[in-house]
C-alpha cells in the first residue's frame, strides 16, 4: 500500500520535476561544464581548456571593474531599499487619510516593466531638459549629465533600482507589521515607552524574519540587474556602470564568447550562494520566529 502511494506521488510530481530538471538543473550543470571548454567558432569545435577561462578572469580588468561596481551597487541598493521599504510600510500601516491611494502610489513602480522604468528615469536624467536639471536650474546650479558622467552613472542607476523595488519590499514589511499584536503597543503606551524604543525593542525583532527574506531578495536583485543598464548606460561611460550580469550578457550575446560567459555565470552564482549563506548565518541569530 505504501509503495503504491509513493508511485502515485511520483506520477503527480513527474511533470513538475521534468520541467524543473530540463529548464533549471540541466542548464546549470551544462553551464559549469561549458566553463571548462572553449567557445566553438564556425567549423572549429569546442576544445577542453581546463581552468584557462577562470585564469582569464583574474587578468580581465573589465571583470574586476564590474565586480567593484557590483559591490558598490549592492552596498547602496540593499540597505537603501530595505530602509525605504520599512519607512513606507510604517507610514501606510497607520491610519492616515487616503491610505489606500498612498499604498497604491508606493507599489506602482513595482508593477511597471523595468524597461519602462528606465525610460521614465531617462527623462529625469536628461541633460539640460530633464526634471532634475530643471530643478537645478531653479537653484542656479550648472547643468550636469548624470548618467553620462563616470562619477555619477553608477549612482544614477542605483537610484532607479531603489525606486523600483522598495515598493515591492514594502508589501512584505506591511504584512509583517500587521501581525504585531495591538496589545503590545497598548502595554508599551501604558509604560510610557517612546516610539523609537518600541520600534527598537519590539517591532524590529519581530520583523526580523521578513528582513532576512527581503535582504536575500535584495542581494539577488543587486546581481541580476540588467534591464535598465541596457536602456540607460549599456555599462558606460568607460565601464563606470558595468555590472556583472550585463558583462555576462555582453560576452555571451554581443561577442558570442559563450564559454567565457558561462565562466562568469558560475562565478556569479558562487558569489550569490556565499553571500546568501552568510546572510542566513549572520541574521538567523537575530531572527525570532515565535
């Protein structure tokens, strides 16, 4: 009887497992294998090159620049998105006039395609005519090319990322805040507890599981950004906004160096795995599930 139940369970799981292996596990395994071979060119087949592609990474200045840019990009977008999402959630969680409209306004950037978001921000950053430049001209400041300057291009695309994903993270924080029992707030008010003390001692520890979930997702987003880079800067100027995933795209689909792109992909996945495991080990000690 037990064996029959296992066979029935496997029959139901077989379609999902087949799709999962075909479109997830098999491509991942094939990518690792391709990283040890050269890229086939015309009639020249791929040849086994061992770790030559990985050695090439260490001598690739653009890869090093992309890694540095990605580290800066992650250091900006992850805490900024989490902080902004938490502030917005705490604001709309209270009883304010037009709360539903405010929530919708905060969440709207999330449902927009990143290509549309990038085009909206291109209007903001447009030299001489953009919204930011119009505000600067009112203040008597000189014009500036925000995404055309190596000094500000990376910060410009970082602002776009924070604006587009903070509303998504807000939904999770809003759900977490609504689970806090009102009796805790009432008890804190009776004891004369300030809002900051209540947040630090009660609210923040109780929403740590949500913070862990949001931080992992924000980290993944920081390494898989490519849409608005493609539209706004294409990694420029002078690789100032080159991120790792866009560099993988350029190697794989512009220069058709699929073996090197596979190597870069393996490195990116390894970095994400290490960072994700580190987040769980560091933050799990502060997470209170009950």
